[in-house]
């Protein structure tokens, strides 16, 4: 048959398409960047790559005028304006704006973790999670704040940090009007109103509001402690616990209350403290609807219903 791949038997309408496909088997990359010598199998891939050198962003959003290097990135961005979520999970019917988000989500159902750390053999669902994890071994912090020069291992941490300089909170809860600096914080907060817990443990079937909470919980079954202190070799199941522990070696207290200037070694300690100023009560009893400032107070209160002894 014409235009049939001799390796995998896939058939193509055009000889040119077959020629391009064969490079996936041979590894051939005939298109070389003149600036950095990186090679590509497709001419279009080279064109997209060159824009990383030139800074060219030819694709512009007609709504907010943000520009992009790739047309596919513009298409994904436009869905933030339209609210379109064309990719639906066949297991739980949750919808996503991006196909990659759906693929990542499906692994919460299958438990698949295809990305393995070459140093400590910990496995991850997402390639970005592996890249972020590897920096706990290398100490690399490639993302630097242009205001105060603090460096971060994750781009998301830098973005979150930058908002501390501007004070901006553009994401508002439609139920209680609380505002947040980050869209993910708003999404997580909304589940306190809806009660949604979409992340289920495949071992004991406990459900969680947040994917990170499920990951942390799973380590109570596996005993895994992938985060090791470089000073005393103590190991921790959560990266946040390691960060908090490292401050015990330095006595540093980088988190300062904007109201009374009290400083804290941990961000969550500052968040808890701020509630003493705002009066905010995030934790609600599912039995009697009484609300509490702190999760520990809620847990103690729940025992008055269950008669459980700590």
C-alpha cells in the first residue's frame, strides 16, 4: 500500500506526511537553529523555537490584547474568556479547558505515575512535578524576583511571591466575597462552600478537597518521606514541613503580619494569626454549622458530637 510506514504500518495520505512520521522512528532532526544549534524534526517546530530567541509574539488575543508565540497558546488562552471546557473526564465528567489538564487529571483515577526521580526513585504523575522535585536534590532556584531578588525553585512560587509586593487580590468568591491573590486559592476556597471533595484515596476511599491533600494523605499509607533536610538529614512527608524545619536551623522568621508586625517562621502560622485580626472563621461543623477560626478548634468541637476521646 502507498505511503505505509514500514516500521509501524501506519498509513498516510501523502508521502510528505510519511516522511515526517518516519523521523519519529529514526530520530532524525534535519532543522537546526542557527542561534543555539538545537535541532528539530519539523520545520514548524524550528519556527516556533526561533521565537524564543527573537521574542516575537505574532498571535494576539482580541479580547485583552495579550500576545503569544504560538497559535495553540492563544487558543487555550481564549477559553479563559469564553469559559469553554471542551475536554471531559470519562470517569467523573469533570471538564477542563486544556487537553493536558484532562490527561493529568485522569491519572488521579488510574494512579499512574510515569515520571521517576533518578536520584531517589520517587514517582510522579506529572513531568513538571518531577522537575520541581529534582530541585530539592540540586538546590537550583532559577526564578528570581525582580523587586527583591529572592529566588525560587518553582515559577508558581515566584508568581505567588510577586503579588506580596503589589497586594493585588483579583479573584473574588461569588458566595462570600472573600478575595484571593491566586485563582487556585479561589477554586480551593469555593469547595468550602460546595463541600466538593473530588480527590479520593484508592486505598481507604477517603475523599479530599485538594489534590495536594490526597498526595499528602497517601504517604500515611506508604510511609514515604521524600523531603530530606540537607543539614541534619531529617526526612519529611511534606515539602512544607521540610521548609518549616529548615527555619529551626536558621531561626529565620520571614512571614510578617501586616497589621501588628509579629513575625512567624511559617506561612500557615501567619495565615492562622491573621484570622485573629479579621475574625474570619473558615472551618464549619457539618453537624451543627458552628464555625471556627482554626481547624484544630473544629476537630475538638466535633468530638462533642461523637464523644470521641483524643
